């Protein structure tokens, strides 16, 4: 019951009822990524007359956060590539790190040394800072 209420009254959690209906009526599932996001295109790869290209979209798993879209799917969504990652044989190199969503505003956000938000004691000032004084 709560999931339906969230779907009715919020647009940032997964999909709205309108998006669910549109996806059911016109969408064709293409694949899923490692975050659980589901990718769709118009049925049969039909060209949208208003856009002149195939319409593609994503239903996010949980909060709608665009930085959760991995690079391969990002390229497919934005028509940079025609082949979705589910139809490719690409394997990541050993030196490539896995994709991470933007963590700004979360406890996992990057906080450099000296940041007031970083845990622990802040390092002492080095003495190379001279405060500005008017007329000096």
C-alpha cells in the first residue's frame, strides 16, 4: 500500500503512474544494469515522429538519480551508441574501477583533509596564510 502512495505522490522514487502506464503501453524492455535500473525503448524500435529518433528511457530503482546510470547505458540512452550493453561483449579492463553514483550530500561523500566535515581532528594551520586587511 505504501509503495502505491509513494508512486502516486512522488516523482523522484522510481516511476509515476503515468510513466508506468506509458511504459506498459509503448515500452519494450532492453535490459537491467548492476544498480537494478531498467532500460526501455519504444516497441519494435519505432521512430518517434516528433523526435525523429527512437525514444529511450530508464526507470530507476529507488531514488531517481541520473548519476546511477553506468557509462555504457548512458551512451545508449543518449544515442551515442546504437547497441545496448546487454547486446555487447565488452569486458572491463583490470585497471578500470566499477561505476559509482555521485555521493555528494551523503555520508560517503569525498571530504579532503582540512575539510570541516571530515571526521577526526583538523590539521593545524601551517602559518603561510596572511589574513587580508583593508588598506594594506
